[in-house]
């Protein structure tokens, strides 16, 4: 089968192998997400925050950075950590609160991703605190003379909080190597963007801090990857932070405890489902000859089997021991 270079600039130089991996990561995030929702509805998982609809934005920025960079995802960023190597098994162990949970040994609620070896920093439950943490890490990198970049994600609702202002203000003054990535899905839980801010694009707020800003199609993996790559390179050249806005949409409720039918129409949701980033990426890999139809079908079966195996493993895995309750909490 013919293999061709896919759409990308010389800077990112995305090879067919890189695009296949990105597509697989998007599929893996989607199917993990769907299975987690089923486990919640079956009463096996207490709480889920889905990523459905965000996969192109998340895998796009998560795959555009170096291993030496720092990643500060927010609670919906399953696709980001999958792009950094997070597995279906790790996701299910965390969801079910098992002792082998990579992030916290079964202590944290889902969505608090952390992986020291991959520079993924665990977030706090208060929304937006990861934005300030990213600025502190970027400042530390500057003081150490490193060329690493700190990248953090947040929803557009978080940009109306004080933490966001303080983080951008400090980062802009010192031209810190930090990327602020807003995954704008139009709703802060149930509040539409029009009730959150007067501007049409969150990236307009970059002007007030004298930093670079851009609004990107968040359902286009290539656009998200390229924008993140270019922003990171500017940061490494000491040209300061960037505010990136990836416009996308979550096609399911905010969380497993939310009923989105009370604040948005089914017609609106169905319209966005026609713009699904997975379908868009699938069309690209098929049109470019990166995968054949048969290979694509085999990939879907492979990923589904991987997730099914992860669920079986996690359900059988032991819970944390009661005697370990106070480990890593107080001085031992």
C-alpha cells in the first residue's frame, strides 16, 4: 500500500507513522471515554468527566511537545495524557480507585492525571489552579537555564477566574516559557460563553497582557498540533507565553452528574456531532492512503479489545490497603 506524507509544515514534519499514532491515540481516548461512561451507568464507577469531542485538540497539543516539557492538563484532558503514553489499563485503574492507579494509588477522583516520569503534573480539584502551577514551573525552568516549556489546559469558563489573570500577568511580565491552552467547548458546565464573557474569542484577552494569542479550529488535529508546536518554539526563543484557544465542543454532558438537556438543544448537539474530530481524522487517513479501509476497521477492533482487556484487569485488581490510608499524607 502506498504511504504518503500528510498535511503538515516543514516545522512539524508529520510522517505517516506520526499521523497513524495520533489517530490511534484519538480512538483510544474516545473508546476509553465511552467505556467509562458505561461503567458509571452500571454503578461500577462513581464519577466520570468525558473528553468526547475534544480528542483532536487534546492529542494535537499533547503530541506537539518534547518529553522534557511539562504538562499540566485539566480534568477533561484524557486525550493529552494518552498522547503522552497513558494506557487504557492505567485509565481504568484510576477510574475504579485501585491500588495500582498510577496517579495516586487509588486515592484521587478521576481526571486528576499525574505521572512524574512523563512530567505530567497532578492538578488540584479547585478549577484553574493548574494555570498558576504552570507559570511557577516555567519560572523555575527559566531560573535553571533549561529550554523546557510548561503547557497547561483549561476550559473557557476558567478564564473568568482570578487565577487566570494572575497567571497571564506574571507570565507576560517575565516572558516565561508557558502555553495557556483554552479548550473552548462553549459551556462552563451549563453557562454558555455569552454569559461568561463579552468577547467572541478568548484569545482576544491576550492583547491585554501583551502576549501572542490565536484561535484555532479545535476539531482539526493538524491545526492544533502546529499551533502548539510553533508557540512552544517561540517560548524556547524567550519570546514569551502564548494564549491558544482551541474551539471545539463536548457532545455529552459536562460530567456523569450533569443533565445537558436543561441548557442546550438536541439539535445543537447533533449539529456538532456532524463535525466529530474522529470522523474528520478518519476521513483524512483514508483519503491520504495512510490506512486502508480494512486497516482502519482492524485498528478499531484492536483498540476496543485493548480497552475491554483493561476493564477486565482493573475490575479484578485489588483496592488499596486500609493500613496505607495515611501514606503520602503526613510525615511517616
